[in-house]
């Protein structure tokens, strides 16, 4: 424990917090609270050092790195197809979505484009990863706030998506299915009808969550007006995905900058935003996105073209010299890969822009002045995966 | 110093018989940046319909962020660094270290070749901003000389740069002047060395040979054609 009786610091906090409850007169001794590295609210091993004054947070500093795997270094000694297996493990709940921007960046440099059928299946699997990822969030966030029931429903219904991903790719969590120039394989027989049924179940799940979790009075009182992030602050921290849209910024890379190789323009769908920028808004936007993703999948399943799933590419992939950055709207937010190639079998440098890294760097800003129980609401609603921070 | 592309703003189009594509929107962005920053824009590259690279002088690095923000590039994407030194270690198939073990003579060190928008130094800082209203992204680069590995901070313009600069600081050893809290982010505070520099050996690769070696064995019946059945 360290004492934090720095008057200046307290005065600054007191000036910033709207409801000034920091006790300057008595000069109570502050305390340091270590959350984690093991904590149910962290989806991995994140440590948060919070300095408290009573129940109020004076400062909260996340300390990542307990799970750093050095992917940016490892990519420099692996061929492009091998890197694909690495990047699967960044956001482990939406693995297929991690592969896509990397493959698209390599395709940009090579000047190849996947055949239409591969583009369709790629987009479908991308959206299914989103559902698999966010449906867990909906359950888990309820769990963090004390509502255990939602978690069981989420785990039950997420299984339908995982089963479909498994039957198409062979992997429940790490498909490693995307290839430069297309996909590893075509869809199995009967997959389209099964996926339609699974998506129907997921849409029903979203309706269920709407009433079970989002509509719950306790849930609302724990999240409404908590952890408000204005749009300009969110942008300057580089927040993306649902965290940004919940602050009222109508921006979705799928609609606004759909990279070649994905077919979001072939479906009729909507980008959801929320004006409040609080924990509730972030949860609500995610729930709507899950439903929207299921609708996108259903539409694309109906229009999926026939043909090959792999373009003509050399068996030994050498990516021409150059640099490319491709960013996609992943379940957690904007994720991109900046590839520098020297025309060899391995990338020269890969910078991985992962969404959670930026999303969590706002914690010191947003947690200041919050109460300890709200810290859990805030952390949970920013929704990060540790693999996506530490890479 | 060689360059992958023409660094001159006037020669950004493809050179020979290829159809000359002009990306007017990105060219306009580049022109406005040049107007705002003046001589500080020392290199640029446009890939038509895809992306824009701008290299600015080190002294104008913070000013470039402010200028871009004023132009509507409000979304902070990322900031990092590149070490252009060709790796002396097992990045390639005939890694120097592996050759030395087998008794082969040491190869000459390959020259440093910078990427798009050129460069003159081994280390470059690069960052990306995005304009939501225009739907365009810009990658900024700046040279950082070896004898003074420091550059101005972006964290006063984009709060999100704080962590990215801390990461670049610990991974490359580049310091950011004016950063409020320049301490290690991922690594333990007593860690020695800069892991993402090319001359920092990846120890796992030293004890276990390059796994990609399997991929370059010729397939049976494919002859000597390294390109396989492509094209």
C-alpha cells in the first residue's frame, strides 16, 4: 500500500469530478488497489493499479504485458501462410476475423483477388466470428455485473455458431482457414441450411438478451450514465468499433471503407449508434450488431455464388516489395496490419494495429473519478481481449 | 540510399507503359498537407485508389499531427517504428548465424533500403491517421537519426499516441520528447535491449532451426520451378 495524499493531485481530481466527493478537509489516506493480473473482469491477465480515495478512483493505470507473445517479432521469421496461424491467436474469440485483414493486406501487395465465392464465404465467416465473439460478451458482461443467468444463455447459443464454424473450417476457435487468394476449402454439404437455422437461433438469442439483460433494471442502473466517453475523446484515443459508435460516431469500416475482397455491399444492413457514450450504450450497440451480423449472414447465404474458392497463386508465396495497410471492422473494433515486404518469403515488418490496445488505453481517462464498482462496469463495457492488447 | 519508389511528389505515378492513374483525392490531401507544412514534407508516395504515404522532417513531426487533425484526420490509428536494417539473424533462409555454424564465409551486410516515401536513416517512426468524413487514411513517416534517437511526441495532439509511443520506446529505444509518462509498457522495467530491433536476436530461432525450411523443398515432380503451378 502506498499513501497518496498529494494535495495537488486531489485538488485536480476534485476540480474535474462533477460530484465532488473527494475529502480534502480530512485528508484521508488514499490506498492503492491492485486488480489482477487474475480477475474475472479482464478476459485474460491484465493488471490495473487503482489509487483510491475512499470509494472513488483517483487514478487507474492498466499494466498489460503479462501475456505478450511478441507476434510482431515472430512474423519476421515466418512465411506468410505461417503468420496466418499466429494472428489467429490475437483475439481468440473471433479468430477468423483476425486472419482476414492480414490476408487482404498480403493480397493488396500481390495484386491478387479471391474469387467471388471465396469473398462471400469469407464475409460470412467474418460475421460469424463477430457473433461468436460478441455473444460471449453479452453473457460475460452480465456475469461481471452480477447477473449470472445471461452467461448460461450466451454459452448455450454461442455453441450454434461455433459448431457451424467448426464444420466449415475444422476449428472451433482457431480456424486458420483464410488463404492468400481465397480459402482453404469449400463449404461442406448442407452447411448453408444448417447455418440458416443457427442464425435464426442467434436472432432469437438477441431478442432474449434484449429483455433478459439489456432490459433488466439492475443492469441499467449499473450501466446508464457510467463511464461516459465523448466522441472527440474517443477519436483521439483511437477507440473503434462499438465503443466509438456508442459515442455517437456513425463510422463502420464495413460500410464506409469495405476493402476489396469482402462483400458487405451485397447485403442490406444498418450501422447502429448510440448517443450516450456510456456503458449501457456500448452494450446496446454490441447487442444490435450481433443481430445485424446474423441478418447479414442470412442474406449472404442466399446469394452465395458458385465457382472456385481459390485464385491462381504460386504455391510458394513471395510477396512483392512494398507496403500495405488494410484495416477491417473486427468484433472488437478496427484491426489492421501494416505489412512491409522486401519480396521475400517472410514479411520484413508487420505492425499489428489491434483494437483492444487503443480501446483500453482510455481507461486512465475514463476511470478517473469513478467508483470502484463502476470500474468493473467500465472495464467490462470497453470489452477487450487480452490477446488483442498484448499481441 | 535506395528507395522503393519515387520519393518526389511530382513523380508519384507509375513510370513506364502502365496506364497512368492519378488519385485526385489523395493528391489533394497531399497538396494541402504540403501547403500547411511547407518544406517539412520531404517525401511522399501515392498508391492510386489505395493509400497515401507522407514523410515529414523530424522537427515537423508534432506539427504534422496538428495539421492533419485540423484537416479532419481525427481518428488516431497507430504509431510505431521500423528498423530498416536487414536482419543479421535467422530471418532469411541463409541466415548469417546459421551459415557461420556450418562454416560458410560471412556474407556482406546488405544495404539499408527504406520503403515508400524514402528515407535516410535506419530507424523511421511511422503513424497513421484516418479521416472519417473523407474516408481516407494517411501514413506519416519521419526519419530518426542513429546518433539522436528522439522525436517529438504526438500524445499532446492525440491522447491515444501515449501507449503507442511507450511501446515504440521500449521496443526500438526511440524516445519521444514531451511525452508525459515515457516508461516501459509491456516489458519489465529492468529489461535490457530493444526487442523489435533487427539486431536483437530471437532466441527461439537460435535454438530451433527455421521452420519454413520445409516449405521450400521442391515438390516431387515439379522440377526446379520454384513458383510451382502458379500462373
